[in-house]
C-alpha cells in the first residue's frame, strides 16, 4: 500500500499530490511524528520547537460567531445557569454525603 502526505486545513485533509487509490477506498489517517505531542511532558523547548509552535499558532483562524450563533450560545448559557441553580442543593447534598 502506498503512503501519501497530506495536511489538514479547515477540517479537511488535503493531499500533497493526487492519490493512487480508487474512488471509495477507506483510509486510516494518523499524524506524523512532527505533530504537536498531546502530553506536555513530551513538548520540546528548543528554539526550533518553539518556532514551530508559534508558526502553528499563527496558522489558526479566529473563531467568529454569526449573530444567530451568538444568540443561541447566550440562550444555552442562560439555560445551563438556570439548571445549575435549580440543582445546586441536591448536588451539594450528594457531595456532602460522600464526605460523611
């Protein structure tokens, strides 16, 4: 099986060159070793690693919400807040029982 190289941009996988696979071929994709390690203990602090991190950070696009999304987000926050207030005492009692 052939190996291909690709980059993820805006949630899509873009290959570096045309792929040698038939249409509909299922693929398993994993990041290359140069990808940012998930565990902070594995992070490197060399000047090159810091430069690579900053380059990646600068490549991120800002998260922008439409007015409709902002309204929906605020509505969800208000509903969650109301739920938290409504259930606070019962949750506090359950926690208190754990410590008795």
